[in-house]
């Protein structure tokens, strides 16, 4: 059974850091595609890449991310606080 499908192209604005933009532009140029297509392709590839297991984090039976040894739940606030301490 054949179906007709029309998908509208939607324009989106995306603010990314300059180094990520450079990667996307370089990738797009090498592949001969638009920057938007390059970003989409790179994101899809990153999503499919296997994530290495972290020895410091694990998932509890409720599906929450916890410290492996302490068993404490890692909250978004904790992540933000630690990332703000980063001297980069």
C-alpha cells in the first residue's frame, strides 16, 4: 500500500559554540552538504555511538543515575555546581 507523505522543512535557529560550528562547517564542506544537514548527521551519529560505562556512575533500579559507591542520586543541580567549578 503506497502512502503520500509531505514533510514540511522547518527552519530553526541554533546557537552553538565557535569550535562546534567550525567542526560542522568543515564536515559539511568535506561531504558537500549543508551545515544543517551536517549538524543533523553528526548528532545522529553521536546518538548511535555506544557510551563507555563510567566506573563512577551507575543506574539504580528506578532508572536514576547514582554514584556507584555512595548510592546517592546525582541531581541536575549537582552537575551544574560541579561544572561551574571547572576552570575552563
